[in-house]
């Protein structure tokens, strides 16, 4: 384990120091592991990153400075998937079809304004790695509710006096329903979880067609927790099963990380100010929704995975 | 197995002529989304490119996505094409603004159709006129031949100044009307239109990592916009040069910014755009005190050429096929912005909306109105009375 970690620390980083992310930015950790993982899995191929309007139009740097070690194509909010398809088409025509074209898009872009584009690119089975950088609200504009905001969460447009009604959109299952070759959820809350994360990135690099990675990106200003707690909050999201780590590989679902002793969801919620106004009844309702979704995932795994051999690369 | 391109003199609709031009231009990434009356263009291109591995033909899920697709493909250095109409063009507005600011040499055909509400699929120019300030060069056509020729010229223009070009053709009047069209040979087109070679530093190349269109400081943002304006200025003379080169290579006249007919010393001038300019030609048979000016290149606006053409007329009438609510029609305001005073007082008439017929009789009414003092002092255009 220590040796593996040393390798990870030593590798060349494709997100350079000096970027403009906030202190404690979860997605800044995540994008580096996505890019470095894809590069390590296919060292012979280049990467083009497609980024719609988001925090990352700023984090990338003020022109002409650039924090990324790969080409970055910036797009309007709703068209990242279509533009990634255009880049892939053109690279094929120019004999550079081996390039890994990667979308790095937020939850507003993916679950709301750009969903038709993500769905269409998936349905066309475009040869792309689409990464949903899910920080569960419109963070770049100052924390507004998106389709990926969890129930009850405070945002500036769902204030504590009128909290978010309805459930977080289950985007991983929506994408899997397209019959695409690979869907996975990722969150690096511990070393074993990081291993799971990197194994899924490696698997995504290996598969061809539309691959969808749903990455949980903890956000200190948006979720209202101290900047040194990003990894811990991420860990609690997974250990409480609020954000289960799963993969759907060629139609076969698998829970790739099973918390040995699941922590109550209350602990995850209490670690963040955005849930501070929830009553014990609200927390109980949240817990029951988490439990129900876990039961559904266990059932999916039972239905689809028995006859399949799970790929060894994503074993934890 | 792909369908075969017609050659030589043949009968085509403007939609088919556009598809032929795109194939002759060797566009390699084509984005498709249906909308009446444009759809036949992309249907023909689907047939003509079927089974070819040197063309990527992609069905997108919206016009916004479609323009995003071709913009991205062009950034990698590939010649692209797309086509739309009406609501589709409006839906893509965000991408239209961005394409010019990012200096993407796209060519798109807009088959002009009125816009909702209420619903209509009939022609007027409201769709593309509402996009006139997006930084696209706009060429308005009056025949299927002019559509074919303009698409070929559009690639030359776009790729020289690095700005997108929109070739506009009225729905049904052109898109679905069969005409005799001369389809040039591939060799001639290849000689006129070399392979796309954008500046290397502009191309998104995975081997040379860099970020495009990143957030700049305010003064740099300002400088980028000025370069777009400068490129538009450069396009004014380029459009004339490309048209004249086209004329000598292909052996037929190609309009530059303006198509001028009639008596250059006439007292009355009629300024039109699109197929109304073809209808106006009939008036010359009965009226020898008439100068006809059809605006082909509407953006960049050919101010100097128009001022020169209208210098000798004492009555100027401008016919718009699109409203600009609360102001003169788009072409009317632009013409009235020119000096001297007789042009500034031009009579502006808006007609032909939603496919309403514009006949020689309509245009006679326009001329009578202009000759009798017209709209001097008015702050809004005239609408043609019912029955005219």
C-alpha cells in the first residue's frame, strides 16, 4: 500500500501548482487523479480536456496562464458533450483518433442544462470519458441549488427556511440506463477509496465508447465545513452510504466498496453546515432514503452481476 | 454506398444546390439536426457521405449542440458544415456569438423561415436578421445558383479572415424551387478552394497542450473583440475580391456585396435583399427611371458601396422582409444610417412576413410611396396596406 501511494505521489501531475481553486477544493484533488490516472493507463495517448462554464474556467488560470498540462477546450454551459464529440470526430479525421477526449463538467452542466447533450452523446456511444465533477450545487455562482443537490440541503436559492425539496437526481443510474459500456461512482475519502478511484479511472481508460465517471467533489464554501476536512467529509459520504461507490461495467452492477460498519448518515450531515437546520425527523427521512437506495443497488448487483465476472482491475 | 453528385447543367432546388456545394468544398465534419425547410440539405448530405470514412456526419440533439459540434471540430483544423432555419438558428444564438468571437471559420446555410409566435414555416428574414450583430458574415441569395456559388465563396472568405459565414436562402421560394443550376467540376473547385490551413497556433492540437478562450483581463478581452471587428473590416474588400476571382475562374458573374441593375442615373433607387430583388427586376421592363440595388453581403454592411450606388438617386426606397419592432426594419435602419440626407430620409417598407407574397404590384406601391415624399420624418417603417 505504501509503495503504491509513493508511486501516486511521485507521478507527473497534469494539474500544476498555482491553480486558482479554493483552499480544500475536493475537485482539485479529483481532477488530478482523473488526468494522471488516464495518462498512466495509456501513456502513449494524449489527452484533450473539454470544460464547460464552471469553477474550472477560473481555476484553469487567467489568460495566458494555464494550470493544466493538457489541451483545454472551454465551452458554453450546455454543450460540452457535443463539443467533445466534435473534437473526437476531427481528431479521427486528422489521424489522432487515439487521443483521450475527456469532459470535466459540473453537476449543473451535467444534470441540468446540459443533460440532453450528455444523454445524446451516450446514446450515440461517442468514444469519450465524461467526468461529472459533482459538488452538489452551482458553486461558481455562489451555491445555488442544482438537480444534484441532496434533499434538505441549504443553498442560497433553497434557504434553510425553504430547504431543497425532492431527491438528488440519480445520474449514475440514468446514464447506465443508456446501455453505455462503463459507469462508475468515485470519491477519494481514504486510501482504499483512492485505490477504488484509480482502478475505475484505469478501467475507463481501457474501455472504448461512452464512459461516465460520477465523482463526488467536496466543497468547503458550498458545503460549509472547515477546509482541512475535505477528505474526512468525503470519507463520511461513502462510509454512511450517502454516496455509494459502485460500477456498472458492460451492464453488470457491482458495489465496489462496502463499508464494514456503516456510519449513521447523521454523522455525515453533522459534519457540514449546509445540513445544520435539519430536524431529527429530516435526518431520519434522509437515512431511510439512503438505506432504500442501498437496497436497490444490492438488488441491482444481485440481478446483473451473478453471471458476470467482475473485472479484476476494479477490485479493492 | 454514397449517392452520386450531379455534374454540369442540371436541375436542383437551392437545398440540393447547397448540399452539392458542401460536397464540392470537401467539408469533412458535418453536424445535423432537422428543421423545415432546411432538412433536405442534411438529408442529401447524409446520402452523399454515407459509407465514407473521410467524412464524419453526426446527428446531434439540438442546434445548440450542432453548432458546438462544428465549432469544436473546426478548432481541430477540419472544414465543417451545418445548416438550420428559424427556431434552430435562434436556439443556437449563444454558439453564433461565440463562433465569431473565437474566430472559427464555419460555413452554415440558414434557410430563412419566419419565427414563432404564431407558428409559420413560411419564409421571411426575421431569423437571420435577428442574428445580424453576432459577428457572422451574412450572404443573402436570390437563386439556387447563387446559393451554390456563395457556399463555395463562403469557405474562401471564412478561412481567409477566420470568421464564420452564414449563407441565407429563403425557404420554399428557393429551398424547394427547382432551377437550372450549373454544378462545377471538382477540379475547378479544388483549384479555387485549397485545403483548410488555419494558423498553427490557432489549432487545438493534443501534441501542443494549451488552453483556448481562457478568461482574460478586461483589456485583453477588449482587444480580442476589436480583432473581430478588424476581421469584419477586412472582409469588406475580400468579399469583392473572392467574387471577382470566382467569376473569372467559373465563367459566370458572382455578386460581391451588391447586385446592381437598371439605370445608374435614375432618380429613384430601390434597395432590396433576397428574392425580392429578383421580383424587382420585372419593374425594369416598364420603368427606365429606376436603379435596383440588391444587398447580397449584408454583414459586413457594405456602407461605402451602397453610398456610391445611391449617390445619384433623389428618392430611395428600402424593402425589408423582417420587422425590427420599435424601429425601422433592419436593412432600412442600416441604409438610413448612411449619408447624405436623401439616403438618410429613405422610405422603408416592411413586407412579405410569414410568406406573404411580394409581387411587382407590391413594389410599384413602394416606389409610388417613395416618389411622393415617402416616409420623411417617420420614426418607423411603413407596412404595405392589405391587398397591395
